[in-house]
C-alpha cells in the first residue's frame, strides 16, 4: 500500500535554437526565486496544458511560441506534502518576439555546447549550480531531444541527532 497523492499540473518551457543556445530565466519572485529555470507555472482551470505553457511563456518572457513540442514529464514529490507537482516540459523551437525581462523572470541566453575557441565571444554555460538540483539529471535527455519521464523526491535535510549540537561546537 502506498499513500495516495494528488497531482497538480505545471508547465516548464525552454526556448532553444538549432545552434545550441538555450534561454533560461532567472526567477525573480515566488517558488524557486534566485534560480535559473525554464518559463512556466500552474495550469489554470479550463485551459489545456499546452495553452498554459504558451500563456506562461508569454507572461514571463514576452514571446509567442509557434513551434513547441512536448518533450518530457517530471513529477516532484516533497516530504510532508500529499501533492505531487506534475510538470510538463516543452521545447520551444520557433517563436515570435525576443525574450525580455518581465516581473517574474530575467531571461538570459546560455550555450549547451562544450567551450570552444576561448578568443571567440562565448555565451555562459548552463549554470547547474544556480538551478534546481534535479535539472542536471534530465537536462542531458532534454538537450539530446529524447523524450523523458521521471520522478524526483525532495527530502528535508537530515536532522542532527539530539544533543549533537554541543559536541559539534566542541570540535
Ligand atoms: P510558479 O510557482 O512560478 O510555478 N518547478 C521546477 N522546475 C525544476 N526544474 N525543478 C523543480 O524541482 C521544480 N519545481 C517547480 C514548475 C513553478 C514553476 O517552477 C517549476 C513551474 O514552471 C522542484 O507558478
């Protein structure tokens, strides 16, 4: 028997170019603030997941997707929460407009290619250290255009055994 969970649907969208550039957004507020991520959010009642992905991309990056294949699905579980985040991931391969800053996100272009000639102007590499810790698990599949599905369980950090604080301070 496993405890049942409810699913809450979210979208996560990454604009990419054929020559290996990817647009990430620095989240300015709310859940995940201070991290780079794709653009997205909750699916609202009455809209399809695809419509939600397109709407959130427009709200957060000021671009309109014209080619947006679905490429993966990840469920995030958090300890102590009965709600699983059910995140639908899309790759935006064509769009109208240029990504620009909004109230929620500051878009920035990165490269997914290995560093080349150091004298050439370079885009920053994908900043995994400043992203959700699950991203480096599935990004290789995303970048290789493979479809993927996964589940990530976030645990609370281990709690130090009772009474260990004093001992740690002593050395
Ligand atoms: P709003 O709260 O902005 O929607 N999201 C995650 N993305 C990654 N890469 N890892 C996670 O690990 C995530 N948890 C949530 C889904 C939240 C946005 O953040 C994404 C949504 O695009 C826990 O409405």
